[in-house]
């Protein structure tokens, strides 16, 4: 599917999806517990923006985006919802 959104908007949405996928995996594996799904969604949106600001100058041709976003996501999710 071709998008007409600015590239930055697409990148933020991809980051939201990547963080949400990590959250789902961590919930399924019992690594985190989420009591309020709306709070989780709000946090994911904020974290995606934070990640994008932290990496606005990153060159994803030389850095591994998936490793970076996964590491960032795990740290944020464990800090907010970790089970121990």
C-alpha cells in the first residue's frame, strides 16, 4: 500500500506499532502486567514520540532500528509494568 503521509508521520506510526508488538509479546510471556489498557496506549504513544526525538539524527542505514526500538521498548515497558 502506498502512503501519502509525510515520512516522519509514517515513522512515528511504525514506532508505535513496534512498541505495541513488544508490549503484546511481553504480556503473553508474563514479563509485564497491564491493569489499564488505555494507560498503556497513552504511554506507547508518548514513548514513540520520545524514541523519535532521541533518534531524529540516527542513520538507520548504519544503525539497526529494530534492535534500538526493541531495547528502548523493553526498558520502558519493564519500568512501567514489570512483574519483578
